[in-house]
C-alpha cells in the first residue's frame, strides 16, 4: 500500500532473530577457522600453514623445481618462519644466481631480520640482473634513506626513474 507495509508483509521477529543468530554463528566459526583456532592434532592450523604444506608437497615431488622452492620460501616468509624462507631462497640462488624473485624475497626477509648488510647486497644483486627493477630499487632506496645515504639512494633509484618516470 501507499501508506507503508501492512502487517502481513513484516518478517516475524522470531524468524529475524533466528536468521541473525545463525549468521553470527557462521561468521564466528569462520573467523576461528581463518585464524587457525579450530585445529586439531595433525590438521593444518592456518592459511599460512596450508600454503607451506602445499609447496612442501610440490618440492617433495620435484626437489629441483626452483619455482616451487621460491614459492615455498614465500610461504615460509608469510608464515613468519624467516629462517626456513632464507634456506629456500639461498637454495634457489645457489642453483640460479640470477633468480631475481629469490634474491628480492631474500632481501626482504633479511630486512625483517635486521640484517641490512645482507639485504643491501641481495638488492644490488637484483639490480645487477634487472637495473630497472622498481621494487628492489624502492627497497634499497628506503634502506639508504633510513641511513641518510642520499647519494647511494640516488644511485639505486636513478635507473628506475629514467625508465619509468611515471613511478
């Protein structure tokens, strides 16, 4: 009607309450699962652990698959297991010293671990392979900015700015 909904058009309060309670229950359980709170013995306890398990299986299947090794390293990195991430990235770099994904991620992990001299070396290794690697130049620039080493900052970012002035 023009005056608004009639009494037969309202949802009963008990039904609305039930739907709301079920919705909240589903959201609550989903939150626990996503946070890894609902995990029994032998089960994957978080999304990060699931990624680690997935890539570990891939590496077991083909230990020489460097792409899987980089992905496993990244899964460890996301899970905060930096020592294991470093091991995977170093394995890849030993086999392929020009693997920029492993070198860059290794540098980022070293930054997380406050091992800035190793991070700096790994970032320069990336820039040696790809002089206009924007992420490596940015990370190196941030490192030099923190140290107040402005000439080094300019040296690191100049090739990227020349090739990508829009950045």
